C-alpha cells in the first residue's frame, strides 16, 4: 500500500505514527456500507466513505499534517486552514451526474462542518451550490485528482438503490446516510488514535441478556409482593405487565406504531421496557431508545432501569441528554470522538436530544441517527410532544416506521390526539397518524382506569381567582404529610422558605440530578417509615413538576398549582399511589399568585379553564376527558403545527439542512449548562474535580462526560451572564463550572443572583 498519503498522524519524531489515507478511505467505506445496509442503502454510504477525504490527496494537506501534526490537524477550522472536504463532493457530481452525485456531495462536503444548505439564498457562502462552484473547491479537486490515487478508490458505485421515503422522506434519507458516513469516519479515526476505547464499544450486553435480567428482577419483585399480600394496585400492575409481555412477544404483531395507555401509577415504566424488549427480540430490532420530555426526569427513569438491571453493570443504560453537548463552533477532534453514537442496546434520552438530532446538521448530533434504524423508540409521556413542531416530528416518526424498520410506542396516562386534523375551513393542518395505524397494547384500558381511581381532585370555585402564597403555605402546614407541586423553580424555593425548615424538603432543577436523587431517596425512606408507624414527624415536600413522571412517591395529600390537565393528572399519580389509604387521596388544585408561566404551560392552563367553565371537569382523570382537553389544547395553536416551516425547508427543492437545524429548537432558550460541585452526604469532597481532571488529560473520555451529566444545572442565558460577571463560574475543559460557594448541598442547589428575573422553569 502506498504510504505517501496520510489521513492522520499521532505523536512526533521517533514516536510518530501515520494512518494511511487509502486504508482509511477503504475502511470508512466498508463500515459506512455496513451501517447503511440496515436500511438498504449500503452502496451510497460505501461510495461516500471512499470519497470523503479525496481532498487529502494534496501536497498542501499533507504538508499541514506534517507541520501542524496532532489530533486536530485534519479539522478544517483549526490552525493552518487547508480544506479537504470539497474535492470528493465535486468528484461525486462528476462521476455520477448531478442527481445522484448531489446526494453524496451533501454528505462529503458536510462531514466536518455539518450538512450545508443547498442554495446560497439559504446558506450564503457555506451552501453546497457555492462550495461546488467556488474556485477554492475547483482548485482542490484538480490538485487531488492529479495525484496517483488508486483506481479502486475513485471507481463509481454500480446499481445504487432508490432513495427512501419519496419527496417527504428525501431529507431524512440524506441525513441517515450522512450519519453512516460521519460515524464510520469517527470510529475508524478513533480506532487509530485509541484502540482501547474502540474495543470498549464491544462490551455491551445484548437485548436477550437485558430481557433475562429484567425478567429475573421482576420475578423477585413479584415474590416479595406476594409474601406481603398482593394489593389491588399491584395486582393491576401485574395485569399490565402480562399484557405488555404477551403483546411484545407476538410475532404476528408487526413493527409499527403502538400506544400504551396506563393510568399514572400503573407501572408503565418497567412494563413499557418489557414490551420493547419482547418486541425487539421477536422482530430482530437492534436497540431500544427511551425518550423522555424533561431532562429533570431522565435520571429517574434511567435509575429505575439500572436498579432492575443491576447485575449487568451501571453502563447497561446509556443516559444521554443535551446538557454537556459541545457548543457549536467549539468542536474539535476529541469532542467529536466523545460524542454519543447510540451504539449501546439501551439508551435513555430526552425528546430534545432525539428530535433535534433528527433535524440536525452538525456531525456530532447526526452521527447517532443510523443507529435508530431497526430499533424500538418508546416516547414516554407522549402528551409532551412539542405542539409547535408536531408536523415535522410526526412526519419523521412515520418515515422511521415506514422505511427504517422502527417501532414507536406512545406511552402515557393521557394519550394526546395525534390523528390528522382539519382547520376551520376544512383544510388539513396536521398530517398526523390515523387512529387505525396505532395499535393499543392494552386492549381496553377503561376498566383499568376505573379500578385505579384512588384520588379525588378538587378545583377551586373559580380558576381565575389566585391564592396568595402565604395562604398556600398555611394550608400545606395543616398537613403532616403532603406534597406540593408548583410551576417554577422560584416558586418552589419561595414556598419552601415559608414553611418550617424541619420536616420540609425542596426539589427543583436548580439541584443537580445526583442531588435530587439523594433527596428523593431520603423522602422515600421517610414515607416508608411513616407507613410503618415508626415516624410521626412532619414531611412536607415542595417540588417543581420534575416529580410528576418517573418518580414513585406516595402522599395522602397533594397540592398542585394550576397547569394543563395532563400535569394535574400526573400530580394525582403521586397521591395514594399504592391505594393504601382507607379512602381516597386528596388532590387540591390552586391558582398561583402571579399566574401561570407563559408558553405551553400557560396555554394548557387556559384549555383547562375553558373546560371548567363548560362543566367538563366533573371526571378530570377519565380518558375521554383528556381527549376533549387535547382537542382544545391543540386548537389553541394559532400558528399551526409547523410554526417555523421546517417541512418546507427540508423539501427536495430546497434542502436547507443548516437553516432547518437552526430553526428546530424545542426550547427557545436552551440556556447554559453549569457543572456544580455537589457533595453527597457522607462524602468529604465532590467527585466532580476528579472527572474534570480526567477530561483535562483525556478530552475524549466519554465515560467522564457521562458521569458529569448528573452534576449539572441549566440556567437561562441572562442568569448565566450574571453568574459569569460575578466570577461565580469559570470555564474548564470546555465546560462551565460553578464555584463551591454558589452551590447549597443541603437544600436549594445552585444559588442564583438575587436580581434574577423571569420564569426559571422546572
């Protein structure tokens, strides 16, 4: 093999190692082909892999490698600028013609900088058209093709498959191919620089091993319940689990859309995982992606899974959200190799990470997408699907099901109305999913909802009259054991401060995930001791909505600040959860002083007010009530279900990948993520320092970044700026880290500047 041309170099002097360019192109092509073969497009990905680095067959680039050296030498925006990603794109068009060649040109031109827009009217100088026609690219391809490139590298692929998904799915198909290319490139590069890390990717247990361990854990849990006398609630949960297992193992139940509608407290978290495992094994799916709407909830579900699968090790569950994603413009070689590619069998992630990645242009966000093919995606709390983006979200889900072998489970106690919808003049405003295409895992859930009625929900006489916070505090203090759920972090902090410190617990997303987990464990322990009659001291918990999903708490009384009806139902699921009270639990809804936060939460509250005014909340937890609620909730979307025209941006005529990615933001202001030095009870110091030091010496240490996810807090940009100006945060290893004085390990978590304003969210 000709070693004149290098793809990468490592070390210097006598320790210098070189990665032969031809070997790299061949191996990336083969690996990308393997990835894309899962959805029948292997030939496209193989050609992209062979051609993606043709621009490195140039004296200028080889000089850069030898002079600049190091792991970032091939990154186009680092150091001495010598581009290399345009030559292969132009060669693709020359070899295959404009129609087919442009597909590969998108992939190759974007394999470092991200997928570009097609036209300069969208992307300016960075558009694909500009790249292909520009003088820099023409010089690059002429210089590269003048070198002695082996003919097998330049050979055009034969018999390329048809694009998947027609016009509606064309953009997703390109993005899936792009994922195959960039992940293959990253993995082959990783194998050169770090063989130990590359081998570690092969150590995950398979789905059958996970299923067997889950079965064993559930059997132990069932035996314990039987020894203590199976309660009515546990009996109903067992029925749900049995139906999930039976449906999942049914080979005749083909992949597609499913719904799991179970009342809150019905055990849907583990039952949905049981269905997904059975279904995946029955139909040869490769992995399970469990997506959750809120970062503040994700760690609770991940912990439930880890406890059930404990014998397989802590890394059996990959927990991935957006908190520690590298900021755009700050990527380098190490951060790209450290980005998650979801090659594990069980991923717990967020809706933000899943759906923004499915509409992303950045390489680090897109590299995971091909691993969605032939998987089971469970959308927990499906009622939280983003309304303003519902059209592109449902379209991409339909494409995954129809063309990529994916099964999707809508899992919730309050199923949203996702069917096609017509506007006031009969025009279709949402190309949704027809009811007949969504198969119910629980055949008839109405008796289940009736049997699990364990609470009475009390609304005030008027949902327009607010209750002062001091009055809310007075009512809460009248109860010895009570949970109050409010809408914002500030409300949680202020209300907790109004109650006696002894016996009052506080929970909000100003506390990092590990801190919240420790407090929740303490609350559960106290609830268990109280249930046994061994503790009569007060227990009053003030929390934001982070306890409303994936957190098994059981209080006799719950107070809930007004929000959408789905949130009120979730709060009710923390009341008399085990059905152990002699009567029903009590849920009291109040209208908070200062009103409900604007945006989706406020619109949900308005939909609930409308129903109350019409007398439609007599049975607020009934499935038919939620159908009526979501009809009103969706009707309030005056800007439509594709507010930013994402579908038009991704049409075959436009293909504005970068512009669409910038517009597809499920959270308007994502905020800034701060690593906090939380120290657990009994520890002398926080482990954060150790993990930061690991990243300082090894920036690609994915395991350390995963550990730090549980020690982060996200705040709005305005709050972050004040913390930064006060020098209460500093940048270390590319991450923002709070000073120890700004974190309260005992009660409130991250301490914000006194002059913060606005809604601080959950």
